[in-house]
């Protein structure tokens, strides 16, 4: 007399290839993203990464201190004999140069930030796909473990008809 497996163990057997074929292969999104960038986009990313660095801030701070410091001293302390090229307090040349730099850098920074955002979205999508794939594989492993549990119970019941189930794990 053959014992029927418990209904929860009556699972359709699927091969690993069938499970994996449901999910597309994992790709390196960093490489894919880099390969799709134009020269201008690569330049914009480099500018964005350098402008957002502490070194760039220190360069701008140093330039500002030197420019304004020299012109303040040249204007306020004539005994030094320095000639002011951008007189205090207006600093017209400094403001003009600063604004031109800002006007030129702002679009590049925005392009770079958009590219970084798009790259982050690609990485997030890739992470999600990997998680879905892992979840699918874990479900398949759990189903196989349940089938093995049922088979073990069947084998034990044939060896020792008085023992109807596997011993319970006392460590959990």
C-alpha cells in the first residue's frame, strides 16, 4: 500500500534551468551605463565630480581670499605701493568672472547630476531584478526541501511504520 504525499508536498517539479529562464541574466549596469555615454556626458560627469569636491571648494576659497585680500590691501593701504586691479568695495571684475564661471558650469553640473541620477536608477532596477531572482531561487529551494522532507517521512514510515514523522529540531 503506497502512501500519498501530503497535499502541501504535491509540488510540480521544475528544473533549475526553468526557474532561471524566467529571469533575464544579470548585467553590469556600471559598464552598460559607461558605454552609452557621449564625450560631452563624460566631460559633464568629470566636471560634476570635481566641482563637488572639497579640493575645488578650497581652490575657490583661496582664489577669493587672494583676489579680495590683495585688492582690499591695495585700496586701503596706499603705503604698500600696490596697484588695485579690482578696487574695493565693488570687486566688479571678480563678480564678472565668478558669474561667467557659474553660467558655464551650471548646465554641465545639471547634465552630470541627471546622468548620475539615471545611473542610480539603473542600479536600483538591477538590484530589484537580482532580488527577484534570489527570491525565485529561494522559493525553489524551499519547495525542494519540502519535497525532501516528504520523501524522508515516506522512507521512515516504510522503515518504521510506528514512526510517522521526522524528529523535530530541538535547537530552534
